[in-house]
């Protein structure tokens, strides 16, 4: 393999890795057949793919300013795609949750889950309710998330946290095990394993 093939192979690997990430982070959307939401979430990766593929063409141009224009266009494209990939209501809800404004987060996630009853929105709604101190409503929203997608591990994880705070250890342990067995990001799986060890 010649030196000229290295950028092509690296570009191919980058594109494959990016699309694997899209589907691993959004398995719930695939299972729910929420193709419109999935396409929207994939926009930044689509722009990144175009950028990577066009890199193979642009490197042959020696004209002044072509490379600079290419960089500016794709940086703007990635920024715009990131902005469009997450609906404004979801951004507001996530921001409210991160800053500890759980009342606003509950309101925003409620609206999102009513508009699109996807497992992720129901689970986030449940997490916001739990953080806001409404344990029973949190369990109910998390249960609705589990019913919408039994493979969505965050719903089990959130419900387990509420059960654990309420000292319902057997229910918490059962939900933590379900979360570990389901589609759950690695950092939450590790946390679920630690919590399960503590409970046992």
C-alpha cells in the first residue's frame, strides 16, 4: 500500500466510525422507526462524511484560496448541522436539566414526550421528574419509556435510581440488571454495575 492510499484508508475508517456512532447512540430511534428524528440527529455526521469524501478531491487542487474556502464551508456546515440536529425544545430541556432548573426541564420534556412519545423523551421526562422530587410520576414516565422501547436502558436506569432513593432495593436491583442487559451507554452501564454491587 502506497503513501497515497493512507489518506483514503483513514478517510474510509473515519466515515465508518462516524456512522457506527450515529447508530449506536440512536438505537432507540432505529427501533422506533423514527426515521425523521434519526436523519436530523445524523446531519452532523452527514456533513462530516461529505467533508471526508471531498477531502480526497480537494487535495488535488493547488489554486489559491480553494482549501481555505473548503474549510470555511465545511466548518459552517458542521456548525449549522449541529444546530439543526437537535430541536430547540430539546436543547432548552437539556440546558435546564444541566443547570438544575428541574421545573423547567419537566415542563420542556413533558411537551417533547407528548409531541413525540419516544422512549428517550419519556425517559428524560422521568429523570427530570425524579430530580424535581416527584418520585411516583418519575417511575410512571420511566415505565412508559420501557413500554415504548423495552431495550432502552436509560429508562430502567432512571427508574432504578428512583427506587433506590425510596429504599426499594429489590426493584432497584432488578431495574439495574435490566439496564445493564439493555441498550445503555458504557458510562451508565459502569455506574449501574457499581450501584448493583452496592445494593447487593
